[in-house]
C-alpha cells in the first residue's frame, strides 16, 4: 500500500516536471495539440455528413408505418399500381382507420428541375402527389407557413428543406409543371425527415398533369401497431391479385440511404486514418523532444531512486493529456462548425435531392476522443520507453 | 550545390526527428493525392465534356421521355450537325450494388458522336451484325471479368420488368485518361422491338446529344432547339454538355469546397508540425550558424541554407507521398464502383509538387529569418 | 621608427574605440577610448580578467561587431563603416577565427569542416581539396581527414579548427582562448602550431588568453582592464 502511494507520488513528481517544462517547448506542444485537434475535426466533420444524412432518413419512418411498392422495385421511381391495386392495399388487414376510412395514401412520385439557390444550377427535386391520408401516415407533419393546398386545385405545399435549398419555393412563389404555373401556398416540416425535401400536391392533379391516367407508384399506410406489420405483409404478399413488396417505412429509408452513407463513411474513415497517422508522427516528435529536453532531469530522478515504471507512466500521462486537450478542441470546433449545417445532396436510389443537416452526435464526439487518446498513447509510448531505457550515467552527462 | 552536403548533414543530425517529420509530410501528400482523385472522380467530367456537344432533355425533368421523332427535326435545325439519343435503362446485373449505366443507342451514329470511345473496327462490324449485341467499357468488362462472346443478363425494373440478355460483341477503351469506360450500350432497334411487343413506351427515348457545327454558336443553336419544341407536349431544355455535367456534380454537393476544406485543415496542421520542428532545429544550432557567419557566410547564404533544408525535407516527403498516392490510386476505386473515373490527374501531381515546395518555404521562413537576424557576436556567446 | 611609418606597417589599427552594450535600461561600458596597433606579422597576446572585454575587442577586429564609437582599420579597410554584406565578404577573404570550444560543425567530417570557408570562394572542387589537404597537413591531421569531430580529441578538434582558420590563407588569425579548454600537452601542441604559423608563414595573430603560459609564446602581450589597454598587468 505504501509502495503504491510512493509510486503514485513518484509519477506525480515526474509529471509535474514535465508539465512545468511545457512553456519551454510551447511550439512543439501546441503543434501536437493542434495536429490532433485537426484529425478529430476532420474525422467528426466528415462523419457528421453521414450521420446527418442517416438521421434524416431514420426520422422519416416510424415502425408502425409501412410502404408498399411493386415487387422488384427498389425505389418509388420504378414502381407502379393501378387504382384497384391501391384500393386492395388500403383495405388490407392491419391498416389503421379513422372516420374517413383507412389511413393509407396512394402516391405518385415524379421529379422536376429547379435551380439550387446556392449554385443556380438545375437539380432534381421530388414532386409527390398524395391523398388525404398522407398527413396521418407520416409522423410530426406540421404546416409552418401558409396553408395546405386545396384538393383538386393546381397548388403545392413544400417541405422546409426544399424551401431552403431551391429557388422559388416560398409561399407566394410558383413552380412550372409542363406549361402551367402552380402557386406555392404553404411550407411544412416533418421532424427533419425526407418529406421535408419534397413538394406535395394532390395525387389526382398530378395524374392529370402527367397523363398518368389513374395510376400510382406507392402506397403509404399507418398500421394499427408496429406488431400489425407481419399480418399486413402476409395479407398482401399472399393475395394473388397483387405482386408487391411490403416494407416498414424505417426499413425502406434505411435501404435508401445505404449507398450514400457507405460512400461517405468509407471515405471519411480513410481520410481520418491517414490524418491520424500524420498526427501520430507529430505526437511522437513532440514527446521525443519532451524527453530530450529533460534527459538530464529524468536521469537525476532515476539516480535518486525513481523507478522506470514511474518515468514511463508520467510521460504517458503527459502525452495523453495533450492528446485529450487536442481531441476536445477538435470535437468542439467540429460541433461549432458543422452541427446543423444545412446541405442537400443527390440520393441515387430516388434519383432526387435530399435536404439534410450535418449531425455532430455524441457518439461521433466520443469517437473523436477515442482516436485522440489512441494517438496520444502511441505517440507517448515509444519516447517514454526510450527515456526509461537510457543509461543513467549517459543521461547525467547530457548537456 | 556545393552546400548540399552541409544541408544533408543538418537533416541527418537527428535522424529520428527528420524521419518523423518526413513521414508527417508524406502522409499529408498521400491524402492530397487521394482527395484529388476523389474530386476528379466527382467533378472531373466537366473538363472532359465536348465543347461542340449539347444535351437536350425534357424541360420538366430528365426522367421524362422525348419522342424519337425529335431526332429528325433536330437535325434539320440550322447549326445542328448531328443528333443521337440515349435512354436510361436502369438495369441490375446480379446485385443492385453492381451499379453501372446501360443505354440503348443507334450504333453507327452514336459512335460517331463520341469519338472518345475507341472500338476496334471488327467489333463494330460484329455489333452492326448482331441485333442483341452490346458493347461495354473496359473498366466494367474487367470488373466483372467479361469476355467477348459472353451473354450478359441484365434485369431492368423500368423496362418490361424482365431480365434482358445481351451478347457482348465489343469492349471499348477511352481515348483520354478520364474517359468513362463503365457504361454498356446496346442496340436501340432491338430495344424498341421488345417494347412494341408489350405495347409500352415504344418511340420514346431519354435524352439527346447534339453536335453543333460551330461551338461559337452553341448558345444560339441551343435556343433554336428549345424554340422548335416550345408549346408541344414535350418541351425541351438544351444546354452545353459541360454545363449539364456541372449541374449534375452540383447535385451531389459542393465537392470542391469540401475537399478544399479538408485539405486546408490537413495542411494547416502539417505546417504547424513541420514549422515547429524546423524552428527547434534552428534554435539548437544558433551557435553553429554564428560560426558560419564568422567564417564569412552572408545573411543571404544562411537564409538559403535553412530554407533549402526545410524545402528538401518537404519536397522529399511530398514527392514520396504523391508517389505512394499514385500507387494506391492506381489500384482502383475504393468504393467498389461508385466512382467510375478514379485517377490522379497529372495536373494535380504538379500542383502537389508545387505545394510541397511552398510548404517548405513557409515552414522554413520563420526559423530562417531568426537565423539571419542573429548578430554574430551574440550567436557565438550562446555556444 | 616614426609615427607615420608605424601607422603604415600596422595591419590592425584600433583608434578611439568605445563599446557600450545595452542590457535593459542599463548601459555597460566595456571599452572606452581604446587604441591598439598590431604590426603585420606580429603574434600578440591579449590578456585580462574574465569579463574585461577581450572577446569584445577581438570581435571588433574580426568584423563580427561594430564599435559604438571610434574606428577599426585592418589592412586598407575601415571595418566600422562596412555593410553587413561587405563585412561578411571581408571576413571570408582576410581573417581566420579559432574558438575556445573549436565550434566544428558536428555533422561534417574534419575535411568538410576545413573546406567550409572555401565554399565561399570560386575555387573548383579539385582546388578546394588541394587547399584542405595542405591545411590539414600543416596541423598534422591528414590521417584524420574523414573523421567526425566527436571522434577526435579536444586537441585534435582545435587543430582542425586552426586548419579551418588558415585554409583561405588569411593575413590575420584571431584566436579566442584557443587553449582554454585543453590540457597542458594538447595546449602546447596548439601553441607550437600557432607559433610556427607566425614564424614560418608570417601570419599576424591576435590571441586572447588568460593563461601566462600561453601568452609567453607571443612576441608581445597587452592587458585589458576596466576598458583600457596597458602593457603591464595591473594590480
Ligand atoms: N551582446 C552583449 N550584450 C550585453 N552585454 C554583453 C554582450 N557582450 C558582452 N557583454 C558584456 O560585456 C562584458 C565583456 O564581455 P566579453 O568581451 O565577453 O568578456 P571577456 O573578456 O571575458 O571575453 C561582459 O560584462 C559581458 O557581460
Ligand atoms: Mg571571452
């Protein structure tokens, strides 16, 4: 017990000398801290794109809601139903109902060109035709400006993300569909979900404008409960009149975001990994210089009877402290710079734009700190071992 | 050059420190090379776009189809040399992850429009002779180990919802390093024939490419094309190929900005690490620099020595890093198909080299100034 | 010997020199109204207690520093008015330095160290090699040419330092306590060498020392005390 205490006080004494010599080598020390902060900043920054994108996708679907596509279709773009099939789906068991009937919305999904506000170049913006139940089958749909479009009229409401990203999408603006101009009468939010990137109108109006007859591309349904999904799915897939694919909305959106999250995550890790290697070299440099500056001091302490283990531990502590400081600075900067930064990108699966916000999540920050700690450990270990290995006599002769 | 051994001697004075700094710089330039390749893959198409080509698509969106009859009408418009069409096939080969583009085209006119696709003449003849024939770019052929004579099954969820089978009759190469050789092209007559049997979508195509007679008149020609189809059920939007590709890249997001941001952070970091190492190295030998000055070295020569040392370090690290990046990138797209044009352009190699030199100058400048400001008598006292 | 002819044959002429250092608000008057003439070919020892300004004076003569007041002539050149650049060029041509701690560049071999001053001349590599070989032969270290300083003894390092000082064949050799860090035997070797250079090659040598044993080798000794020069040690 006393030995342990003694050991701790030895470590403390050496660490204190080390920390006190920091002003003397402030150049190298701040370079290390900033180097590690840079790694964490870039890591967290890049991954926050993927996290934000995934968050938007996951916010879009609750487990008690389902989407039905034609079988074989991996997105609404290539799916299609007639009116009869849509009705069969809406009447299937498991679908929730209210006074107006089943909570199911048969929808149409097309794309129109609108200029991005940031670049003034055309982008593919989703235009969705919905039925009255559309609001009930999605969570947290709220109008924040203007009013809902009137059923049967050539009017649209736009998601808040779309309104932010694309020119002309504000209450009072118009969009051109074919040769007609349709007024924008309202703006809605959907808890940050994909719907916020879309323009909505009445499905029948869109069918007419696009000469689609009485056809739809998907059916969105609210179920009695999350558990009712199996019943609903079985009923549809076993119905010989239908050839459909049934998914929980959450599954559907996870599938939709998979490619892009994979791309960003792969590249993000690769970049951060390379940067981390660079930072390890930087940290090694600093800690070697920390040891070099104090070779004589450490030699003296060891001559006085301080143990090798204490020398190593003290140097590791110093290195870790610097790394954690760097990691905290990097994480903090990433949070300030990137959290909630708005952006829009192409979702290849739906061939259209998705507006989202970068998300610097606690997990990402934690990940950043873990990387910083690893860099500090690796950067501190070798120099610490060198310091402990140095023959005492040689160390005393230094300088 | 007569000072080279002195510079080299200084660099090897603390071998470990020099090696670590060199590796830091090296890593920064591997990253530079890597990000350059990513940027090239995402926005490089803009530079490769034909200056004499226009893209014509449906005004409302590219997913809406245009009548095939527009081709003849376009070719009658003054200023238009030729028009060809393509159609998004959206097919899946075995797994949706194996993404590459497919399109039906009219072989002879299509290959004339895109001289950057190089197809051996006998393969072209075979394509013209085979209704179900298809040609594919080198990259995709290598990716799936396809050979001429293979039958390629491709399931299209858009067209007929069936698995189409094509006979691979040719493999084309790219004329330029950045030419996209990932697409598969098959015959439009075969495509339309199958559509007729199902009575769905026949006579419709995705978009057109026009070659203009005079690139200087491209804007006028584009306006005339759009006027030709104004007030029809399928109005068009015509723009230069470069603008079309740029808009496409912008849809992905502002890649150049993101890449520049990351590189900025990386280089700032490296600058600090290298700079602090250099000034430490200079501080340690103030006395020696004083001796050199006593011997008769001028301030300029001392400045040159320190700058040469830092530049040698960064150019060495930068050169090795770029070389390593080049080797890694030559092994191909790390995402497995999402980045079809993944390579390190020569221009970026040069830029990287220039950057490494600049890095050496910037990091060396402060310590070098320290060294020259030093009065000889003071430096000697610090021995 | 008239005043006039003495002035002409003097290689070094220091007249009315003041040197004041500023340390914070405090002024340190190190040299005041100091005059010194060193005739060409003389071996002069400069003695004095530590901190008396010997190195300061040597630096003025060697063009490493400028006087606060007064003039310094060496050969036909007036040093105190030359620009930094011109001073550097002047040092490269006319003067060789020998330091107490040898001050060899640790990353260069003995011959590369000796070669350093020649890098500032237009000599070809072959000519440089010849001069280096001669200088190393003079100090008797031809066999250690490829050795690094840390593998040489103190006396050997100092002899390499002297070889570096004479390799450009300067008229004036300035030595700041060249034996200060050496034992008696090695110190004697260095002093023998300096004496030989003075006698056989006619080098003018100014040597700072506080060792009477060293100053005894010189033809003349002057003493620096409280900023002034005398010909006798002050009590
Ligand atoms: N650059 C300087 N700044 C301030 N004081 C100096 C400087 N150089 C020398 N001195 C002071 O001048 C005095 C003489 O120094 P120096 O010529 O080195 O003496 P020494 O006779 O021992 O060689 C000392 O008091 C020293 O502190
Ligand atoms: Mg002195």
